[in-house]
C-alpha cells in the first residue's frame, strides 16, 4: 500500500482548520500522514494542531511565505510517494484518499488524479451545488480554458510526476526545491497543472465523484477579481517563456474563458462595471467562445447586461426568481468552478 502525505497549508485559519484535519484523519485509507504547514500564523492555528494526539499528524512551522511556499514546504517535508493537497478551509470525503490512491496504483501513466467538489458555505453547510468536471482527455488546452482539476484541494499527485517539474527557488536566495511557483499569489494551481501537462508526459485524469468539500469564502483570494486577472496574465506570460507556440495559438481563447469566468464572479459579487467589462472583453478576445459554449457565454453576457442596466436590486429579484424555477426543475444543480475558467 503506497504511503501518502496529506499537506494542509494554513495561515490564520484556526476557525476552520480542525474540520480539515478531522476529515484528513478520517480517511478510510490506512497508510498516510497529515502534515500541517503553519505559514507564519499569528492566531492559534498551531495550537489547534497540538491539541490532537495522533501519530499520523505532524506540524511544520515556517515564516510567512504564502500558499505556494507552504505547499512546497509540505512536499519537501512529506514522506509520501503520493501527495494530497487540502486547503485549511476545505474538507475531504472519507473515501477520497483511497479512491485516488487506487486510481494512481492502477494507472502508472497518471501523475495527477482529481475529483469533483461539492460546495459549502462559510459555516461548512452544504449548498446543494456540485462541480462535475471533465475527467478524461485532459489536454493543455482543456486545462487553460476550463481547468477541470478545479480547486487546490482536489488532487492526489504522484511525487515522481511533481519532481519532473521541480525547480530552484526563483529568488536564488534559498537553496530549496520548489514545485509550485512562489512568485504567484493567485492562478497558482492552474500554473502547476499546466506546467505538468506541457512539460512532461504524465497524464491528468479525474474520478467521477464529488470527493472534496470546497468552502465558498467571499473574503478569500478568489473574491478579488481584478487581482485575479493580473495574476492570470502573469501566469500566461510565464507559460509563454517555455511554451511560446502554445500560447501564441491558444492564448486569446484562454483569455476569453478567463474573462468570462471573472465576469460571472463579478456578477456574483454584484459589480456591474466589472461584470460588463469582463463579459464583453471575453467576446473581443475570442468570439470562438460563443460557438464553443453558446449558452453559458450568452447567459453570462445577459446577466452582466441586466446588472448594468437595471441595477443590483432588480438583478437580485430576477436572479432569485430564476433560481427558484431552476430548483423546481433540477434537483441536482451544478456550480461553476470558482478557481479557474469554466
């Protein structure tokens, strides 16, 4: 049975950390460790970890360096041949590790196994929304336009696959290996998955189950849509350095998908000017998105238009009415992936 490491990076997350740890320790898989990386927290996050009396749980503390620095530390310190990532505000289903480990064991050509997610609110209550992504045929183009891997709490990664994209610390000041790009503050997951897909022969494939509980946090990184566009553009520019032909061919379409995703985020945040700017910018970047996904594209543009023309109050009224109709007609709604274009 392959030994696995579950890496939980945390920064000032004491209120939600215990739920993540509990879900990790509750895995039905028998051969694993849980490594909580405290990235310079100033709250009681470390104390939360110390309250547990479980030999499978370890605490590693370091000065604050950001999410990717914490993930990299966990990969370096972890002893597992498979590496699972679990953000401190998310949770795993008890069978998640077993399902992904079996998936990797049975398919030695797969370097990253992922699953869908179910959404929960800030209090951890299920919202009745699932992300059901494409699980096979994952090409670099699929990743950069739709990112089916989704959020950073879904994958189990083969260490040998991650080592294929390992690189020195970008600053040159530290003698330590990195897997995630520590210069990026957002678009960090997709940057790593895209690099794995473009630079190696490892396959990325999913499991058709929602095995991750993903917390919707309006105050988190993903809420800052302006910053998301900046860091996404930075990610694309970095990708162009090692894959210029890929970006030259697909960059405009990728931007169209990203802008449409950000437009939907801006609509949910009730930001009419941003929603309109991103929705129309998506079509200008590549009209092809309209032929590839006409319903979602037209719906996004329509929502941005209503919000801009009628205002927030009228939009909320219309949205509530439409959601009521949708719930009566569809008992299993799905949620758009918040962490990447969809």
